[in-house]
């Protein structure tokens, strides 16, 4: 998951917010939503993020998957994030 170019996050363990530059609107996040987003933005898959989320909060795997998916889907629906993975960069070999 990645945030749109016009979205800027301020995330902490106490919660967070995302500023949408296009609208000037802030979206406030609970501490658990902020933690889920931090894990998603770390470049992990939703499944990996949910696994870490379950470990962190001591909840079941199914609940963690639902929670992480809810955060991802809600931010995507608001136009703040893209759920699809970022395109990989092609690496050029300088010796060729």
C-alpha cells in the first residue's frame, strides 16, 4: 500500500492524521489505525501487516486481517491511498 502523492501522513503510536493537499482536509486516525497504516506503508503485504498487527495487539489472525483490510479499504475509498503495490523500479546494470 502507498499513499497518494497529495496525501501526507503524520503517524505515531498515539494516533495520527493524513492531510489531503487536494482538499485541505485532515483524516484523523485512532492509535490502532495508525499502527496498521505504519505496517502497511512499511512495504509489507496486507497479510504480513496483519500478522504483525495480531502479534502487537494480541488478537486473533482473522480479526487482525479484517482490521488491516478495513484501514486499507477505507483510505483507498477516500482517495488517500492505493492498495495495489507500487511499481517496481527497473534496475540498470552500469557495467553493461
